[in-house]
C-alpha cells in the first residue's frame, strides 16, 4: 500500500525529526543554505508567473516547486522543523537542547542561502546594476514593503496582523511537511505536500524563510526598507508566529490525535518525555 | 492491485465509520476543529482564485485541496460522516447512539475550527480593521448574503431551494469520502476524491461546514446578516439536507448495491442490524 | 505490472459484462439511477465552466468527472454496456435475453436518475422558479434546442446528422469503458478513461444518457421542445446510433483483434457462442 | 521498479515489432483503421481547442489523446512502425518482406480509417451539407491548403520544406512509440508518450496519418485541393520523410546506443541480422 | 517503496556517472547529438507557446519535455554531467581523464545535435527561405541577441551577468538530473525532474546546450550576431559558469550532505579518491 495512515505518518515524522536533531552542524548548515536558495528560486519564479499573468494565484500554484525539492532531498527548512522536532520530542526521541541546536543552525543556513541567492539574483535581474525597473523588480519591492513598512505604518495593530499571518502561514507549511509523509511514492509525496504550500502562498501569509530572500533582495533593489524594519516588523514576529503555529496547531494537535492506538509509543513517552 | 473494487470500498468505508464512532470526544473535537479550519483555508484560497480570474470555476478546481488534507489525515468532517457512519450501521458495526455522539462532537469541532479560522483570517484580510474592502472581502460578503438573506427574501420557496442545494451538495461530498477509498495509493485517493468535491463547489451548492466559515466570516466583515439569518435560513436546513443526502443517496444506495456478493456481511447485518 | 495488455483488457471487459448481465433488477436500476444523476452533475458543471470561460473545450475537459465516478464505482451506464455486453456475448459468457434485460433496466435507471437530477437542479438554478435566465439556464436551453428542433428543421438530413453524431459519440464512450481496463491503478484508470470521453464531449456529439438530462431539464426551464421532439428527433435515433457504434466499432472490432492469441478463449467461443 | 531502462526499452520495442510483423492481414488492417480514425478524432478535437482559444498550442497539448489510445491498445500506426520494425530487424527478429507487408497494410488501414472518420465528421460538422462555414471547417481547410498548395506554390523548395517537416515530425512520433515503453504503468506510459507527440503537433510538422484525415476532409469541405496536390505535394513526400526519420534518427541511433551491454542480443544479431 | 532517499539517490547518481565515463566515444557522441536535438525541439516548442500566449512562463512550463526525454532515455547532456561525474569522482568511481573525455565528447555531440536541429528547423520555419518573419523567428532572434550582443554592450559587467546567469541555470539543471533519481517510477521521475528545469527556463537563465541551438539558429535566421559574439560573450562564459555551478553547488554539496551515514562508501572514498 502506497498510502500511509496518519498514525504511521506522525511516527515517521517523529523519526525524521530525531534524525534532524542528530545531524552535524555542517550538514544542518549546508542543507539549510540549499533550502534557503531553493525557496528563493521558487519565489522569483512565482513572481515571474504572477507578473506575466497579472494573477498572483498563478505564482502561488508554482511556488511549491522549491518546497518539493527541499523535502524530497531531505534538506533543512527551519519552519518545517518547527513542527517536526517538537513531535519527535513528544514521542521521547529528542531533547530540547538538540532541538534548539537544529533550529539555530537551520535558521542560520536558511538565512545564508536566501541572501546568497538574493545577491546572485539581483545581479542577474538588474544586469549588474544596468537595469533598475522591471515587472519582477517592482513586484519584489512592492511585496517586501507590504511585508515591513506597511505593518509599521499601522503601528501596534501591524504587529497583530503580521503575527496572525505568520500563524496562518506556518500551520500550512508544517502541514506540508506532514503531508509529504502520507505516501511511499515520489508522485504521491509531491502531490500531497504541494497542497498546503500552495494554500499559504496563494493568500500572501508570512513565511520566515521566504522573507529572508524577499526583503533583503528588495533592499538590494532599492526598496525603502531598513534592516530594523526587516527584523523588527517582519523577521522576528514572523519567526515567532511560525514557531507557535508549528508547535501548537500542528505538533501538539497531531501528536494527540495520533497517539492513542499505539501503546508502545505511549510507554516511551511516559518514560522519556515530560 | 492499487484500484479497489466497490464492494471492498464500501466495506472499508464501514470499518472507517466504525473507528470514527469509537474515537474519544477529545479526538473527535480536535479532528473536527482541524477540518473546520482546513476547509476555511481552502475556501479563502478558492475565493482568491475566483476573484483574481473572474471565474468561479477556477476557485472550484482549487477548493478540494482542503478536503484532501482532511481525508488523507483521517480527520473528522461531519458531512462526510453523514454517509460513512450510517453505512457502518447498516453493516452492524456501530450503534445509533454512537453515531449521534460522533455527529454532535464532529459538528461542534467543525464549527469551532471554522470560526477560529474566520477570526484569524478576518484579522489578516482587514489588516486588523484597517481595511474594509477588497476583492476577497466583497466576495465573502456577497456569497454569505446569497446563502442567507437571499433565501429569506424568497420566503418559503427559499427553504426549498436551500434544502435542495444542500441535498445536491452532500451527495457529492459523501461520494468524495467514498471515492477516497477506491485506491491504495495517495495519488489515486487524491485524484478520486477531488472529482466530486470539485463538482459540488463549482455549482455553488450548500455545504454545512463551508458555511460555518463563510457566514460568520462575512458577519465579522460587515455583512448584513444576523445570527438568526445564519442558522434559520442556512445552517439548520443545510445540515438537514446534507444529512439526508448522505444518508439516503449515498449510504442506503451504496449499501444496497454492494452488499449482495458478500454472504458473511449479510449474516452480520441479519444478526446485528435493524 | 500496472499496465494491462489489450488481450487481457478485452477478456476483463467480457467478464465485467458477464457480471453486469447477472445483476438483480434492483441493482441495475439503482446503479443506473446513480449513473444518470452523476452524468447530470458532470454536465451542469461542464456548462458552468463553458459559460464562465466562453470556451466549450474547458467544459469538455471537466465533463469526464462524472464518467470516472460511474466506472470506478462499477455503476450501470447503458451506453458503455452497448459494447461490454456484446463482447461478453462473443466470448460465450452471456445470452442475448440477459443482455436485453440489462439494457432495458440500465436505460430505465439512467433515465430516472437523469430526470431526478434535472428536477433538483432546476429547482436550484431557478431558485424554485424565481429566476428564469442565467448563463447556465440559457446554455442548457440552447444546447437542447440544437439537439432536437434544429435537427427537425433540417428534416430527413437531420436524421442522418443526429445518427452520425450518435455513432461518433459512442465509439468514444465505449472506448472509455475499455480504456478503464488498461490499468490496475486508480490513477491509471482515471487518466485512460478520461481521454475518449473528453474527445466526444469536446465535439458536441450525441450521447443518449447526457441527453436524458439536458433535454428534459431544458424543457423544465422553458425550452421550446415537445416530448415528441425529444424522443423522435433525439432520444430514439441517438440510442440506436449509440448502440450500433458500441456494437460494431468497438465490440466487434476489439473482439476480433484480441481473440487470436488465446486458444482457451477460442475453445469457449466455439462451444458456446454463435 | 516501474521505470524501465533504455536497453530493456529498445529490446521490448524490438519484440513488439516482431509481434507486429506476425499479425494477420485482417488484424493489421482493422488495427490500422482504428488508428486512423482515432487520430482523426484527436485532430478535430485539437482544432476545436485551437479555434476556441485562438492558440494552436492548446490544440497541440490535447492532440496526443489519440496517440495514447492507439499505443495503449497496441493498434497499428504505420509511422510508429517505421522505427519499431527496423529495430526488430536490427535485432534479427523480423525479415524485410514481413516489414513491408506490415507497412503496406498498416498504411492502407490508416488511410481507410482516416477517410472513414473524415466522412462521418464531415456529415456532422456540415449538418449533412446545411452548413459550409464554421471555425473548425475554416481551420481544416486552411491547414490542408497550407499542407499542399502552399508547398506547390513555392515549387522545388516546397519539396525540401515538406520533406524536412516530415523528418522533424516522425523523429518525435517514433520517439513517442519508444517513450511508451519506458514504464510498466499506464500513467507512466501516458505521460512519457504524450511528450514527443505534443512537441511535433505543437510545431505543425508533417505526419502522414494525420494528413490522411486533414487533407481529404478539407477536400470534402470544399478546399481547393486536388487528389494530385494531396499525394504529390504531401502524402508521398511526407510518408518518405516520416520513414527516413523513423529509420535513421530513431531506429538506427537507438539500436546502436543500446546494443552494447547485452551480449546475448549481440550474438543474435551476429547470427541472424545483416 | 517508490520514493528513494537522498543518500541512495546520490549513490545512484555516482554509479550513473561511472557508467557515463565508461561509454564508447561513438555512444557519447550519438547520445549527445540526440540530446542537443531534443533540447532544440523543446526550445522551439516553448517559443511557440510563449509567442502564442504572450507569456514566457507558459513556454517555460513546456520546456522540460526535452529534458525528460533525455534523462528517461539516459542520453548525454554535458551540463547534467557537470555534476554527475564529479559526484562519481568523489565516490572514487571515475578518474579525471575519463571525466574530461566524457565532457569533451558530450559537449561536441550536444553542439552537433543542436546545430543539426537548427538547420532543419530553419528550413521549416522559413519555408526554405521564403519567409523571413514570424512570431517564432522574431523571438529566436530577440532571445539570441539578448544572450550575446546585449551582454557585449554592457562590457565587463556583461561578463558578470552572463556568468551569474550560467551559475543560476546549471544549479537547477543539475538538480533536475539528481531529482530524476528520487523515484523508481517513470511518472515520479518526470514530475521530480520537471521542477528544477521549469525553474531555470522560466527565469531566462543561461544554459550552454540550449544556447548551442538558439544562437546559431538566430544567426541563420538573420540575427546580428557574429561567431565571436556567440562564443566569447556567451558559449564560453556560460559553459564555465554551468560547470562551476554543477561542480560546487550540486556535486560538492550533495556529496557532503549524503556521505555520512554509509561507512562502506567512506571506505571506498578513503582508498581511491583524492
């Protein structure tokens, strides 16, 4: 049977989380860099599609390409790990320090990869500075400004909005990480994980790793955004919101709803967890 | 063989219904909340697509994303259960009280999840109240009004229409729940269950759980709908219509057409059922 | 191996035909009703797509949804049986009276299901008579008139056209029934059977069961068509044309081209058939 | 493993070619007739799509439907055989007279089937002569004239063009026949063979069997083309070009690049071939 | 299990690289010629789609067709080998001279195949010189000029841009070669490899083999490009950039992140490599 039932899915997620926690720093970092770059690629492709068709939904249906590459090749995406490692923890397979170590280096790797791609992409799209406007350049700047200075303009309410959008985003991203485990086949994994990622990107929710590319790229392209705007009004609240969604909505919920019928797991969690 | 023949499909549906009936209340509630939220996500994505393209059919082809997540992860959607648990009953696997217990908590969970998503989504789409109009806001309001006050305006005939649309909807939703069992593979399940859900959403029929999101969301967004309008002119008649369609058109029909060739099942139904 | 070679395909079709012939009348009727209704659903969805996009080809690519549901769930569609049961006959597995019995009740079931859906759909689309015009209402009326009174207007030549269009239609529909047997997997079956059904609907050929919905629905919606127009200028010649295409182009041809290399089958046909 | 490696693919192609060569004349003819008709169906569907959307590329993506039916059902398409039988010959599995016998009857069958479909289609599309213009009628006439009298207008250069377009076409068609063998599954075969057929049709290259439908259909529909134009300026040079592409670019090349690593095959070819 | 985990994927890539290194020159050359021609076909099809729809993204989604044919049939594409053979080297399976031999002949084959297709295509598209303008002709010329004389116009900065675009391209092309190994099934391979190739082509990055077709074709079609422009401002820097991306971003990175958990491989690399 190619299809995998939810209880087994979550147990596989837990084991995958365990493996992630035991990777060397070099591996986490390198895998994180690749993930950051691949999401950057997918984002710029999506913007090509959006600007050419005039419809963001077309970009959104294309965006999961990058996510698929990351998950099929088992790379490190910190937002996905926000649910996978806690699930491993609830099943007694990892310790909190190991989780924090993974989060730290995966986040760092994602950031490096995103900025690396942003530099290369900016050189390409601006013809090394000889071009300052194009549909995609304008799109990147507009998106990045809407993700930073627009929240700032609203003030405290802006924090609520960015935080809620971060929750709404990573509930789906972590569901994508879980959906990928519902199949033994590559085509099944691709189709299953495509869905939630399409859902979040199509509604413009806030994803920490996508923003690691979009905002610095926009800054290089001349957007009116400071480093402070980026981190205070986006990167920090989005990362927190992404974590909470992954931890609460996905990790806790799916741990609970799938733990019942496997007594051996419960024994383990009694002994090791909490 | 990946493809599963109808007799085996319905027997699997019956067993799945049996399992649903024996879940703890916490599990039903939590699974119901997730389902409600996921359908909300799919609905707002569909409206993004509809409003951007100006074609509801594009939204409809996207909408089944939420349904696929629910079924692949074996969550609780009361409208699907309207056929699955009766089939389990006809095969002597569950009792009526257990069915009603499932319906009650699944309905409650779906309602909580839908409203929870409606709150988060409303914060995001209105920028915490700083924005009162957009294509998607207008769409949600227009749809919700057409699903409530428009029926009320017609009077008694409005009840006939909303009830018939609820029948037409859940015949297909429950067919989606059944089609998901026609394959052992994830891609096969996705493709098979996509079809009937696409069919109902593409024609604007009335689905109790979708409405648990659309109508309260529209109310939060300023639609001219009262709680009474919601429940009297939509939620209650739609839930009844959805149940009857699931019970009569799907559960009874498919129980009958697939029971003949498995004598062991018939023995069971003679002993336990009716 | 998931793919199934033609000789085995036709032998499976023959066995499926045999099973169809031995179903009880209640089963044939109930399965026929479901098929009629499901094709109705698919037809109205296709018209939604056609009218919203202004392109009939978009409706055509969606239409096979209903056919897929029918075949995956092994329901009774008389037009598909027009080839399947004759193949079973050529292989010595059924008798002519049993074929006629299946045809009669499947046709009746298809008709009841189609009209049942037409009634429900008409209530929904007209808001129980409060609405008399919409893109889809106009489409249904226009299509139904082109399928009846337009032929009548041409006279004898109209009979030739409707008959030829019925041949062209059911050659493909029966090929869809056969293509569904080329795979052991659900996704393979869906893809394979989608093709010929898309081909016929995309060219507006005449399908007896689709017309059982479209014409009465149009009549309820106010089209200028009499019951005589429906049966004399469409239902009867289309059913005959559908049968001849299924019998000659598909059943006879595929029986011949696949019988050679299986001596055991030839023995059977020598003994029982002809 | 569902995927099949190239060496095994070509060996399977060779064996399929062997079987083709040993079919009875009735089988080749009947299978050829079905193929001709099915390609005709696909062509007219493609033209529906092209004319409705105003984009030939949409028609092209739909056209492989006919080819898929032919290959999944193992029918006879002379242009595909132009590579498959030579490969069987290089592997010592068939003799040249048997190849010529297959080519002759497959060509004849394809021609009969194409013209048979052209007659039925012409009756349908013209409403038995009551309609002389429509988007599809105009398209068929325009395409057919561009495939005949337009080459004639250029003179000798026209021969070069039609021949080169025939080469470019059948390189891809024969690749489609080979790609179909790269998978054990129906969905894999469909996807793999779709690609090269889409490529050739999307660029308007010259395919002998498609032209057996398009040109006579156009003549029936009133195109200014004589039988001489059809055969001298299209059918004959296209068939020759199709054969050379299949023989040289596909059969010889793929025989060479896949023969090395299977010594048993080489022994056979030493003994029997050359 | 159809899906293949990354460690096994890279080991399979290494073995495939080993086989590539041991092919005869005739095989490499012939396989390279086929690859060059197939990419040419895919490029011109993509341009048909782009010009008809006015959207390059539509062409991009079609372009991977050629790449899929190449990889499913295990042909030689030098840009893909830029990562595959170094991985084989890191795992101690090939020697540097063998790698250079493969690169040389694959490059030569790709060049011959591309130019061969360019000649045939130019004859077809210009009607042997009777037509000098069309949407596709203009597109090829415009693209080729943007890939050569436009860089030259910028001067030194143009070199930076073309080099960066070559890096960005072949990171994805080599990822496509790797993604193809993530599945045992044909459909899984097709879907997985489609993604990165779509990503690069959709953004207009620089691919050495595509350019072997586009630039000479444009020259034949009358573009204002000299052989010097082609090689100095595109072919040479693009080939170098493509190699570096394949070697550094893909080969080194994926060798490192996948080597840890297979001690037997590490032993081999200790003994034979570096």
